[in-house]
C-alpha cells in the first residue's frame, strides 16, 4: 500500500514537473538539479553515521556507544541549531565580510524559490538543507580528539557553541556572499577549509586541553572492532560523492568532474597509505588502507571541482603521505589526539587547500582559477592565507571556548568513570551484552 | 578421579575432541583463554602505533575421569594437539575428591 503511495507521488511529481515545462513558465527551479542536490544532502547526512562507525570501531568496547553517540546525536543537535540560527549566521546577509546577519533566523525568508547568490536552479531550502549536513558532520569530526574521556553534557554545550562561533563564522568567510575569503578568491570547492581545517585544528586544541587518556603510552589501548571502522570508511567514501560532486549544486559536467576526481583521489590515497605501511612497518594494514581513503577524501575536498583526474591522483597520494607522517609524529609528540582528527582532517585539509593552489586549472572549471602548476603562483598564496586564517581563528576560539566551558560543565569525566567506560557512566548502557 | 586440564592451540580443538571421543569420554568443557608460555606474543601495528601482544589466545579443555583412564586421555590429547612446534600447550593432571551428578545425586565414578 505504502509502495503504491510512493509510486503515486513520484508519478504525480513527474507529471507536474512536465506540466510546468509544457506551460513554458520560467520557473528557475531545475528538477534535475534539485533532485541531485537533495540526494546529495541525503548522502552527506549518511556520512555522519558512517563516521560514527569509523570512530566507534577504533575505541575500546567500553566506549563504543559513547563514541557513536557523539557523532550520531549531532544530526539532531546541529540540524536544530542550523534551522534556528546557524544557517542565518553562515549564509545570511553579509555583515562586513565576517558573518551573516540574523535576518534569516528560524529560516525566515528561506523559501522554495532559488537564491541566485548560492544556487540559481534549486529551491533555497534545498541549498539550506544540503549545507545543514556539512554543519552536522564538521563538529562530529572533532570528537575523534577527545574520544573515551569527555563528559557528555560538556560535549553538547561545547558543540553548540563551536558550531555557532567557529563553523558558522568560517563557513561565512569562505562561502557566504560577501565573505572575506570568498572575495579574495580563495578556492574551496566542498569545504576543505570550512570543514576539515576548522575541525582538525580545533581537535588539536581539544586534545591538548583535555589531556591524554588514562594509561596512554603505557597500557595497551587497542581498537575493539576494525571491521566496523572499515565499514564506516566505506560509508564515508560513498557519502563523499554527495559532499564533493553535490557541491557543484547542479547536475552536469562539473558534478561529474568532481565525482571522478573524488573517487580517483580516494583510491590513490588508499594505495599510497597501504604501500607506506608495507614499506615502513612490514605489513599492509587494513586500518591503514581505510585511513588512507579518508585522508585522500579530505585532501581532494577543496580541489574536487578544480582539478583533473591525473592531478587528483597526486592530491590523494600526497594526502596519504602527509597524514601518515603526521600520525607518526603524533606518537612522539605526546598529545593524545585519540582517533587522529587533527592528523587526518587538520593535516589532510591543509594539504588539500594548498594542493588546490598547485593543481587547480581553468580547463576543468572556468569559474575557478589556475594554480601554481598552471601558471598562477599567486593562487597558492591566497590558499595559504585561507588556511592560516581558518587555522588560527579555529584554534583560538576553540581554546577560549574550552577554557570557559570546562569550569562550568566539566569536560573530562572522573578517573573512575573513565576506567569503567563512558557507555555505562554517561549513557547507562553497554554496546555488547552477553546472551 | 582425576581432573585433566589441557591448554591447547585453538586450531587443535577438533582433533583433540575426536581423539578424546575415541577413548570413550562422554563430556568435556572448553573455555577460551589468553596466556603465554615459551611461545611469546607478537607485534601489532595500529596506524603506526606498535603494540607487543604477549597474551595469545588458547583454549582450555577440562575433563574429569576415573583414575584408570588417565594414560589414555593424556595420550589422546597429545595425539590431537601435538605439532612439535613451540606453543602446542601443556596438560595438567590433578586429583579430584568428589563428583556429584546433580540430577540423580550419584557420587564418585558413577557421576562422571
């Protein structure tokens, strides 16, 4: 019965859209583009549960539910924040290039007609909900830094503040109409700066401030289920097509080019990390291959719509190389970025932003620019400035936020609760029960 | 009565079970355990972080048998579990004072 209804709605939709065309009405909404953007939004939404599995497999079994929850619940928290004020701050009418105004608070005026400043052929709400999914996953990326030791209440408070004061602001700088980095010509196709550098650098600040896990460097802290992690990496890869190709905001040549660049970079990165593992540690680990995939996807994110397939191999393999080094150095540096949120997203995001300044080509995207290897060295400088501004701002605001929230909410759990595990002490349940 | 505790390789379980079956044993208990003896552990690498894993997975087989069967049973376990490589495991034999079948309250060899 339900299937019949769905079918009916589909047929009706097709009929109505056909009728609109037949009338020759100048409806700026393109059904193909709208379908693509909505499906892409769903794909990006699916990345957050994917990330939950990716991270959840890497922690000990006593913390699996808490780690999954820290990603999963953000679909709830940030979606609401986004509708209430987040979207307005990020994309609302510009205030001095620094932030969007409050005119669109509660999605007032964000309707079903396109907003040509952002996406001329899809309803404004389609663009809004697509962007919502980016806002959701970004703070979820940070959770890798403080996994297995953060108090849930403090985490929620921190995340709402972070989404508002870091994500919404940086998103405006880079993507908002009038945002200062956008005006300067910084290229960030799908959020290398906004999503990965902001979350990665904030993750570093969090890891340093919350301290290492008990027993870090002494006890064996092993991933409890890497099959889950690899499934998560697969879901992230799948969803990333929505993230990168969807950022074309239209269904056509540019989306196809971004799709190809994304897959090629991820594949090259998986191979690169596997080979590094093999040469350096003796065995090609599966966790390494999965980490490489994510590093490559992070690296290609800002470049996806500006580089050709051969360049994307270099961007992906390069991402694995720099992230591999970052993860190696972390072990010696002594801070406990538990699941390498900085090592993969901060470092990979920085590489991606700079690599965009190297490999971007107007032959791929007329609306973009040429990079250093295509005769325009100044683009690399603009990219570097974007990285620096985002990194410094994200680090400083995260640092201050943590310092303010910690005495109020207590970011770290009690030592005995950490030993027992966050699943029981924070959520009153366990991921695995006998029988 | 004697209790036989055999620490064996997980892969040897089927061979040991079959060999014990041939001796006429009608029941046994198996538990998954971890430990180390002369076979040391191994190295694991997770994203560049190396760990030495000393405890390797083993199985513990327990049977309680009449005194007269000890030689047969020990021989059967050896037949099933021996590869000749370090890590084959160990067998311990200890005396058991009493055995009681809960259902019938039989005691001694009759309860086995």
